[in-house]
C-alpha cells in the first residue's frame, strides 16, 4: 500500500507537484494535488490491493504489483521523488529520497 497525504516546504509557491514512489521498475504516481496553497500540496492519495475490503471505495486506487523478488529484502531500495514541470512542460524530478527495504 502507498499513501501520500501532503508535501510541505515546496520549492515554489502555488505550484502543483506530484509525488512518485518507485519500486523496481514500477512507478506509482499521485497525480495532481487536491489542494495547492503557498508551499503546500495535499494529495489524499492511497492505493489498495484488489480484492481487499477497501477496494470497494471509489476514491481508492487499485494497484497490482508483480515482481521477480523473492522477499522484501531482495528489492533493495524504494525511491520517493518530488516531481514538477520544467519550463518546457515535461516532467522533472526535483529531489528524491532513497529508502532501504531491509
């Protein structure tokens, strides 16, 4: 499950950002924020596994993740990116956090 509620202390005021969680080759994106004010974005983003009790809620994002990993320690790292738009309109990673799964 991935849950992103907000991003704070952002580089620019009143700008939309996106949070991206990357596990191996799989990217999970929050999309546009529900609220953007000053240097703050609120997302209210959460994924759930198909077939779970929560998957019946419309606001939840269903996700299936298949990977060749034997266990969670085999994955190595999970990356979390803050992504914005460049001057030309393409996606640009602003900063990231690398987290070990062990």
